[in-house]
C-alpha cells in the first residue's frame, strides 16, 4: 500500500520549508494543508497537542512534530533516495550541530533585525552578518555543506535565504558583498527543483512580512 503523507504547514514558515524541501528531495508525494495559525484546525490540535505548531508530518496516520525531527525521520524512512545526513556518525553529529546552530542563532537574529531600530538594529545586523560569515567559513570551497551533494545543512539553511531578501530590505543592508560564496551556494541550491518549488515567491513573502509587522504593531 502506498504511504499516506500529509503535511500540516503554513507557507511563509521557515520550519515548514525545510520539510517541504526534504519531501521534494526524496520525491515523496504528499497532501499539503496550509493551516490558519490564528484559528488552528482540529487536526493540528490533535496531531501536535503539546506545541500546537506547524509543521507536522502525518505518515500513515501517525504524527511527527518539530522540523528537525521530521527531516531526520524522512531521511531515515526513505533512506534509499537522496540521503541527507552523512553515514559517518561524526559527520552526522557535525551536520546536526550546524542545523541546530542555524535554528537557534539565525532564527533569533533574523527576528531581532526587523523588530529593532537604530543602534540596536545596527548591532543586530553586525551579529547577523558575522553569523552568516561563520557559516560561509563552514561551507568553505565545497559546493554544498555536506560536500559534493545537497544535504541536511543545506535543507536547514535554504529557508533562511528565502527570508534574507525580506531582512535585507527591512534592515537596509546587503550580504552579497559580505558573503559572496554563500550567495553562490544559495543560487546553486535554487537551481534544484526540490528547492525552488518548495520556497515561496519573494514578493509574496515580503507582502506577508508587511502584514506581520502590522500584527506586531511595528512601523
Ligand atoms: C518551531 C515551529 C514553529 O515555530 C520546529 O518545527 O522546528 N521548533 C519548531 N511554528 C510556528 C510557525 S513558523 O514560525 C507555529 O506553528 N506557530 C503557532 C503558534 O505559536 O501558535
């Protein structure tokens, strides 16, 4: 019997984008359901009663929550096609470390960028760029973070590049000159159909961002 895969998601979510990319990399057909996070549906509340957050992957009726855990689950269950995590335990630990760093550090700094102003924003911008430079150092001269093939860290970082355009406009800066290798890497990833079809249109994301600012009462 074919697997039934349902993804509870919200289109601008960086966490959801990771899962979308992983599913696409593995070539897995799934039913995508966009959730209204202001009025959460009964299925989301039933499938993720602890956090009540998207993304949730429902595989043959069983829920898996938390994006990092979902991507690793997808990689373990459908291990024959496009492996995402390296097979060597040490390299696997390293990949998990960077994915965790991206989630904790870049996510927080990204939020701080547009929620602050003036000197505070400048300091956040500096830290954000330093963080990206650190990641650029980790990439080195490799085509992808994992080496020759698109892998776990790439899946985790690409959604942030989707939002980078928004952050650059919001905080009036550009990282092209600061991190040229990272930009080349992002363009390389975007050439993959699994990535380009999983990420939203930049302008649509920017329009959503303007709405988000209004909700937060930020001018
Ligand atoms: C974070 C998911 C999350 O924040 C993961 O899956 O990696 N650690 C989790 N989801 C948000 C939408 S994206 O910003 C969410 O569902 N928020 C609803 C809420 O907080 O009520």
